[in-house]
C-alpha cells in the first residue's frame, strides 16, 4: 500500500480465457461484463471525498483485457484531477499491455501491478491452455519498471507438463527481472477447472477434507510432480528470491522508510519467514 486508507474495486466480471488451472471461465461462462469508466470513477471520487480513501485496488480478473475500458478509467481520473493511487493485486494479463498503455496508467496513478505469469516455460503454459507471449511479458516488465512502477508476479508450481528443470528455470528467470515481490503457489485443483476434472475423475469426493488443499501447503498433487517435491521446490524458490541481501535491503528497509508504516515491512518479512522455514503465517 502507498496509503493507509485503501478500498477494493471491481470494474468488470468474468474472463474470456480458458486456462486449465482456473475455474473463473466456467464460473462466468467465459463472458465478461464491464462497468462504465464514469461510474467506476464516480465511486472512487465519492469514497475519496467522503471517507478520505486515497488508494484503490482493482480485483478484476481481467482489468486490461479491453483496452478502451482501462483507458477510459485512466482518462476519467486524469480529467477529474483525482489525487489517488491505484494497484492491481489480483494480477494482470501482461500480454494485454504495451508502453503507451503503461504510460497512461502511470500518469493516472497506477503504481503497483502483479503480473500473472504462472511459468517461464512456454511448453508448460501451452500444456495448460494458457495462451500468452513470454517475450512480451519480459519486455513489459522492463518497461513498467523503467516507468517507476512496483511489480509483483504470480507463479504456479506443479502444472501439467511440469518438470524439476522447468520449475528451476522459472526461479532463475524470475531473479533476472526487476520484480519487487513474487508468490510461488502450488497447483490447487479448483472445482470447475479442467485440472480438477482430470484429477478427481473416478474419485469419491463425499467427505473429502477440502482443508487439505491451499495455495501454499497442499496434501494433494494434481500434476505430475509429487507433493513433497513441490514443497521443496517452493521453499527453495522463496529462499533463492528473498534471501538475497541487496534485494532484502532494498525491498524491506527502503520501502519501509519510503512508505512510513509497518505494513510494508510485514509483507516482506512474511516472505522471508517462508523462505527460511518453508511456510507462511
């Protein structure tokens, strides 16, 4: 967060894509509906004037999938001269971005984006029906960082077609790009996702302990890699990324001093604890 008073916003619902690990496309029927930019900024302006909200977090699945939509929001914020900050903590489909759009978003107040990459292996992405362009993603990371944005990234270990080598490649390549924070999730078979259907085929789920599945510690493996191996790789990934001394100084201490409140330090320390002990709290 940049400011202490933050409000969540949803400006659209749905997803037109069909990634095998995601249930959103089935939940919304691969349809996407958008609120008008003017109505969205009306809400932002109301919260800002009446409640002192200075920061807004968009929780859309695909805020940028329709370029006119996010451009309309940015232009309306600029037209009204709202002094606010905006972030996208739910992830953005990075191949929908380009330099012109990122510049507009930065001018309007977007300062933090999370890129939903999932894997740096083109083969693994294709095996899971995620149609994206890794070269374009890497390029947009560099552009966004050059514009002064803070960047996070989501990855999923254990996808269909995953190997130890592909996960290690993901870890190596992630460190070569200027991300401020990353999350390494373990594949979770979400009900409604294609991976869930394949994983649960022939299973009797009556009485199944759904608490056995979460993004960080899971007692089931829905992909080709055994759970114990996934946990070791996940632990190694956090260790490798966050326990770099120059990175820790920059990410934790600098951001803490810059922002001036403890929440920033807490976020980084949670990641460091996971890197050392292999779990998050």
